[in-house]
């Protein structure tokens, strides 16, 4: 499964990056963390507000949840994880029947 992870540093987390002087160290740590969970990091980018976007492949949702829990528990930042859906997944979705009724119908 592919995921987009948005990591937002707390003030203390940003100070840690600033004090270490190494944004590359966070990227390397992130790649190692993902690898240890059986995944592969595809990209790591900082954005203008010094938060980070990571795309990765992980074996399952539990691995993504483990990353989120570890980051949130550290108190050094927050995280939003989004499952990335391939065009082929959408192709399959268009062929499924959904028993949805809108409110009021």
C-alpha cells in the first residue's frame, strides 16, 4: 500500500532540526523507520513552513498506524497519513455496485 505522510513539527521538533543543522538526518531516520517496518520510502520533501511530506510504500495500514502513534507520542510533531489510490484501483472501483442512498431519499 502506498501512503502520503504529512509530518508537522511542533516548536520543539523544529528546534531539534534547527539545532542539529541537518534536515538530511531526519530524512535518513524516516527512511530507516519505514524500512524496518517492511516498507520503502519513495520521497521526502520539506515544504516552505519546514514541515515534511513523505511518500512511501508500507505493507499494511497497521504499519502506517504504528508510525503515526510513534510520532504523536513523541510530542515533537503531528502526522496525517493518507492512503494513495492508483488509477487502476479507481478503475476497479468504478465497476463495484454501492448500495448508497443520499440523506432524505
